[in-house]
C-alpha cells in the first residue's frame, strides 16, 4: 500500500549535495536551451530580418497574423497535432493495458516496439508509403474498392505516419504507469460490481493518466514540430508551420520571420500543454 | 479452464506487427534488382548491400555517427545520473526546478531547438564544431534518460543505502556499491536512449553538423536526393539487423523491462 | 437491511442452520502446484467462517474462487440456492476486503465507499445517505474527503470495510485484512469487525493465518492444509479439542506428544501410558495434545520424569517453562506466577495424561 | 527539400555576420581531405556532392593524376558554398549548381573564370554558360548538364506524351508528381508554363496561371528525387517531371521518358574556382582535363549527366543511357540563374499558396 513519504527523507542529500548534483543539469539546460530560446525570441522582434539586426519591431508577427497562408498553416499544424495525439493516446492506452493484463510475449513486444526507432525516419516513411500503395493495389485488385484509399498526401497520411512514429513513446509512457498498477484494485472493483468497461474507465484510466499525459505532451510537441512527416507524407499538399520555418531559413534566410514563426508555434504548444496538464493534474490529484 | 495460463494480447500483437510493416517493406526494397526503390521487389539481389558497405561516404558517416552517439551517451550519462539522484534524493525545493528543466527540451520541437542552438553557436563561434553537435544530441536524448533513471532510483529503497551506511560505508561508497548496481539495467536503458536519439537524429544534425562531417542519417537523406537506387534500403536493413542484435542482447541482460519500468507482481 | 446495531441477538451458529453458502468438491489447481482440492464446505446465513492455515495452504485461493477472481477447475459453489460459478465477479453481489485493502488511490474516501453503489446504479440521494451511514459506522465521517494515502493504516482498513459493507453484500470476503497493522490496532479493529458483522447480520468468509484472530472472529473455523480442510468446527472445539495432529501443531497451544499402540493401549515414546478413556476407543490416534497447564513441575522427586528447565517465558496466564527431559524430549509446562523455576533448575515433570486430547494424523 | 540548402544559407548569413571567428571554429578531424593539406603545388582538393557524384569524381581521379602529375584529393559533401566561406583556401575546385554558382560570385566566395585559360571554352554549349554569366564574368565552367524530362507509364496512361502541354491533359488528373519548391525542379515549371501558355519566356504570370491549372493533375510534390522515381516504379503515379536520365533504369519496367521537342529546362554542374584557392593553376588544369573530349565521355558515363561540350560523340551504349541528344542540347531554354536565384523566395511562397491546402 502506498504510504505517504515522511518529510525526513528530504535530508538524504544535503543542501550542498543537492546543488552539486542537480546544478550541472540546470547550467546545461540554461546554456543549451534557455539562452538559445532567448536568442530566438530576441531575433523574432528584431527590426530587420537578419541575424543581428537589433532594434525592435513586431512586423514579423504582424506579417504572420495577417496572411491567411500562415494562419492556415497554423491551423493545419494544430489540427494534425490534436488528432494524432488523441488517436495515439487511445491506442497506447489499449496497448499498455493489454500487455499489463496479459503478460504473454511482453518482452518481445516491447522490443519490437522500440525497433523502428532505430531506423532513419525518411526510410521508414518510404516503407510506410510503399506499404500504403501495396494496400491500395490489393484492395483495387480484390475489387473491394474502386478508387485508392487516398491515405497518402493528405491529412490522413500525415496523421497515420505520426501515430506510427509516436506510438512507441506513448505506449511506453503509459505502460510505465500501468505496470505499477496493483492488480487487486481491478479485482476490488470487480467484487464491488464493476463490469469490465467500468473497471477500465474508473480504475485503470485514472491510474494511467500520468503516463497518458506525459505521452500526450511528447506526441503533441513532436506532431506540432515535425518537418519531415508533413513534407513527405503531405506531398507538399498540406502546409504546416515547421515547413514554413524551414523554408524561411533555408531559402530566404529570413531569420526574424522564422524566429517569429517558431515563437508562435512554441507559444501555442505551451498554452495547449499547460492547459491539458492542469486538467490532467486536476483529474488525477490523487496519484503520485 | 486454462484461463489462468499465459494469455496473449491479441490487439498488442496485431498493432506491433502493423508498426513493423514499414520496416519489412524497407527490407524488401533492398533486394530489388532495378536501380529504384520498389515494393514488392521485381526480383532478388544482394548487390545493393555490397554497394552500401563499399560506399565510402556511408562508411565514414557510420563511423562518425557511432563515435558521436557513443560520446553523447557517455556525456549524457555523466550529466543525467547525478541529475536523477538530485531529483529523487535531493532537497524538496530543488527537485521541481531540476525536473522541469529536464523536461523542457522534450516538449520543444527538435527543429526549434536546432534553430536556437545554431544562432547561439554561431554567436560564440562554435557553429561547426563537434562539441556543439554532441551537446545538441545530449540535449534531446537527456529528458527520457533522466526519466528512466528517476523511475529506477525511486524504486530503490533508500533504507538499503542507509543500511550500508550503518555497516560502515560512506554515503558515496554506499551509493556506488549498493544503489548503482541496483539501477545498472536502467543506466543501460538510459545509455541506449541517448545512443538512439543521437544516432537517429536528423533535425539537430542537419543544422549543427559541420560541413564535411555528416552523420549517417544525413548522408542517407542526401543520398536519396541524387540517387533513387535501393542502397539506402540496404543500409537501413543492415541497421535493422544490427539493432535487433543489440536489442536481443539488451533484453538478455534484462535491461529492456527498464525501458518502461518493471511491473510489480501481486504478492499472494 | 438496515444498519441497526443488533449486538447480542446474533443468530445461533450451529451446524444445524440452513446452509446459505455451499461448496461441493471445489478444486482449483495451479500448474506450478498449490491450490485447493475437493473442498466441501457450508456456511450458515449470518455466520462468519474463518479459513485458518499457514501461507500456501490454499485459503486465499479458496476465497478468490468464491469471489470469482479465480475459476474453479471443478466443483460447485451455491449461494442462497443460486449457482455462483457461472456468474462473473461483478454480478455476484458480494464484496471483498483485500489484504492490501486495494483502495482506489485516485478517489477520495467518500468516492471509494460510493463506488459499489454507483456500480449498482443506486440513486444519488440514497447513495449519499448510505455512504454517510457506512462512514459513520466505521467512524470516519470527518475523513470523507481525504485521499487514501492521507490516512493511517487503521483508517484505510476501515475505509475498505465501509466500502465492502455499504453495498449490503450477500457475502463478505476478507483476505487477511488486518495483517499489515500494528498489534494494538489489530486487536481493536478485530473487535469492531466482529461487532459490525454480527450487527449487520453479514455472512462472511475470513482468511487468516493468525489463530487469535480466528478465535476472536469465527463462528466456525476451517483449518486448512495443503489445499484441504483438515478440521472444521466451532472455535472452542477446534482450540480445546483439536482432532488432528496438524491442527494442534499449527495452533501451537499445546504439547504434541507422539503415541503408539502397545497391545490394547497407547504409550508415549518415553513409555508413559495414556489412559484408555482419553483414546475413547479410537483407532487412528497417532499423538496426543496436552495443554501446558496440565503438566506439573516439582523440585522434589515425586515420581515424575527428571528434566532441566531450559527456557522461561512470562505469559498472561502464568509462567511457561520449556523443560528438556532426560533423553532429549521437550515438554512445556505452565505454572502460576508464584511457583515458577529459574533456568537450569533440575525439575521433575508430571504430565496429567488424563487431560490429553487424542490426535489423528 | 534540399536539406543541404538549409545549413548553407544559415551559415552563409551567419558567416557574413559572425566574421572571421568562424574560421577557428572548425573542430572536425574526421575528414582527412579537409585538414588543410591543400595548397601544395602538386595537390588539388576538389569538392563535389555525395552520392553518384562522389564515385564519378573518384573514377576520373587517376586519369587526371597520371596526365598532370598532380595528386587529386576528393572531399565530397553538401553545403559547399558554406564550406568555402568557412574554410577558405582549403579547396581548389568546387562543383556547384547554377543558383549556387551565381550566388558564390555575388558574395565573392568565387572568383570569375578566366575564360582565356579554358582551352575548349568555345566548344561549351553557350546556352549553358550564358545563364551564369553576368557583366561578362563567368561564375563557373559547366562540364555537364541534366535535362528535365517527363517520365511516364505510357501503357496505363493510354497516350504518348510529346509536348509539355500534355501535362495539363485531363487523363493525368491526380496522376502526376513534380518536385516541391524551393527546390528548382518544380519551379522550372513556371518557365515551362510561361513559354507554353504565355507570350514568352518572361511571361511569368502566365506561367503561374499554368501552375494553378496544373495543380489538380499533381498527386504529390516530392522532396527527394528518389521519391518520385520510386512512386513511378510502384505504379502509384503515372507521370513524373524530373531529371530525364533518372527514367532510364525504369525502361525495363515499360516506363518511358520524353524530353519534349519544344525545349526543356535543365540543371548544370559547373566547376568553380574559390577566390581563396591556393592552387588555381591546378584548378584550371583540372577544368581543362574535364572538358577534354575523351574525358567528357568518361565523365558522362560516370556522372550520368550529359557533356557540356558540343563536339563530343557518345558511344552507342552510353548514348542510349543519356537522353540529352545533340538535338536536346540545341533546344535548351536559356535560364538566367542570377535572376532565378533571386526569385526563389517569393516564388516559394506563391507555390505554397497554390499547393498547400
């Protein structure tokens, strides 16, 4: 049974020890994340579009919010991120719950789950696209469909690829939480008259929420920030913000414009994540 | 009635197989005799494997990637192990700061990290050094490594460490002799995460690798720009096989379950 | 059913009561060994049956089979005339208190208790009233909005009990619900539990390895060994007059002395003759149990067997001496406080064999 | 998507602003060829692209070495322009495409070619060199080129493609793939549209209107050329606009390649001389070597690109592999790479508005 941790264990590491061990990471993150983030923010409000133009101007933001090309791209990015996160979360939950309850082949499955992570993303997208083409051809040949499914070069294709790419992280995050699930909780719910669905919904789901939130944040950030997947799976037909950033920097060297895009994207990411975190935390106020 | 025997997770098996379809397709395209990537292949040849192994670019990029990944893993572990200790055993006031700091890079898209890092590295004049690339790789692999280590460390009973201290071990000795061995599999998993994130990274490498020093994913990416033959498929197949071997070895060592924390069993 | 206190008007717990719960030849074996084999059992309505035995004897398996968490390989379980085996756990209308209590960590005390009522689609108002009453009954009204981890062990245990009784189950199952608590709280809660069960007229099955708990809680006790019930009866009978050597040894309350037939009578290995009326004509006797207070000690040679006091232990009922007899055998003797002997004192031991209880294997 | 472009531009800008301290920042020790071993009179360091080009240069190296006595060091890779800026003096000759070659001139990384030192300059197809010449200064020497063509599955399409106009036909609806912007392969179609449907090569508005009308026919935009080829091989598209020679291996699949007679766009492989080259003599010697008639054939064979000189006759086996016939060479549309390079940013945005949903 969970026993509340006593405050005494705070003393395991002294003040000096804590800083000594935790300090390097803080320095590292400030240097490698905080300062670069500041630079991007600074660049985004520069008056010119160059790297060190200085000055202050919101032109780049005005450009962004006054052009439907960019606003549409933002909407696309957001929709893709939300939908793929939701699908990944549901599938990840089912997957993690199943391998928690039915341990057969668990090690093998986890191993195979990690395997695709080791293969270059571009190559995996090729594999996925060629697989989709074969599926289309199979369906057409078998006479099950008259037209291709249209999975490629569409929202659907981008979302399928994102789900497949992010699924291992989601499943592992949820499984990490569920694997600590005390089986007797499920049994207790059963003895109290809860059918399978109620057990899942009322007992398992709340326990899976921390992992679910972690996995969702990860997936959402990755889905909103991915460049290669919409570029290849979208076939150039679906504009997203990361593609805009890439083009701005790579072709036109518009540093400030790219930085402004980046700031907008991160701001939306942060707001969404914080919002869902707060909701997630409220609903799981009880879990550790 | 047999219901208590091992039960197979049907959905999980099916879905895992589905996830592997792209890999199977890649392997299949590697044996296509024609100089194009096609599935299903028109025939069978191993020529592209020869080409892949003999292409000097691939060789040097592979070596570079391996070197960077190993360095990133070592540097990453040196950074993440103390961090995980600080998070699990440090002062309460410090903990949320450290754990928040480690999560930040995870929720920021790679490409934006790369953009910021590049601007900074250019400013301090390290834009094309290996150090920048390695640190960039550590930055993106570090969050998951910390999580794995924290999960493992919080599973280690601190009483055991304290018991060692009552038996005359200093705090450091107790940690090294008692706690560290207990989380060794997790350290292995963290190292694997750091390695994978470095080895497979495209975004950071694209922005931060020095000209003339392209890592394998970038080289494969660039190869596809000019060539449509299956050499890249063959190279990927070799990587798949290698990683399968590594994964099997890892799971034999018992490290795999720590990827996701080990399950607790009912005690009855 | 209402939560009125009916202490003192408990139904008579006799074998003659109508069987409310009936198990017939229930078998559940594990591939790796263990489980239960061919268990027959009846429990009368309103009775508390305690399954007593060491770990691994199958008592928890039997309980989980009753709960439906395990499917028996064969055999029948009937509750109130209805076959239970084919009914899934959640439709059995029973409840269970787990060893770890299994409180839902994400729910408050109130929500934990209300869970079973929600599952039974009890209306909100009715539900709130019943939860409040159940919490009042276990004395946790002011903790209703806490989370389980914010409670002490004893309080958590009471939540688990409240959660189990609030649904007015046809059968309440308890799996060592007190074993992870301190002794003092355990004794206190034991009494409350008995009170509640009697008061509410609940029929229950209680699993424990602690014989004092069994003695305190059981209307009847079933002692289990290796998947079988070896002894079944009222607590007083099982404790005062066990019939099997296994039971006597497991309870640990008495000296167990091997005896063997010797031409019409039984003798101990040391040659002492067991009176015939103790054996009462039985032919399956392999040992006798003799309570320590039926063994007399003396420092003067009164015809007893010589021995030396090896261990002295003070107990509520007197002083327990562990005496090593000449030849190596050991016997425990209980004397009043004033008449005790110190360690290494040579004594003469006189067992009152007429008070011995015959034991079968 | 030309990933090498990103860092190049980033660092180009960065290099300009960050000034000289970038020079000290090169911590790499991985590339033996790039470690400042250049500059000796007897050594030439060349920079080419990876992939097929790397092998092609290696195949030419021994011939050059025995002919000139100069040892050749090949340092293949991307981001050449950035590299030349960051590590001046390390390379003597560099392969660049038209837009990069002209930009290298504009920002002073490259020096203008002294055409008097190019022995066979007159034999170079002037259509190829004109586009990279501004104010009489040539930014690089084109040694080969690859023409844009239409690769298509004639059996399934049901008709023969002969003209660029055919791309707009109803039968190709949703069956065509072209390269995505900002890479040049897709943007070429603006030129094509201007010529085919507009009043002339400069009628870009007509070109853009044509792109809008082409959009329904386009199934997807590819980012790597191999993407288009592999989809064609798999049969999920019927036609693809890309480097014509890439269609050759697909012949056995019954897939045809056509370079329409009205002319076509093309990409050039130009040899440039960095301003800081320490061995310019050897650089010119190498350029001359590559322009030699026999070597033009060798290079065409290895690099799978057409010779830039007009007096070269390819042997039959090679001629069947390269679709850039003399007639094609004559019909190439002039491209002003200076202007094109400047248009790319705006064109890319316009492109995204048309194709992005």
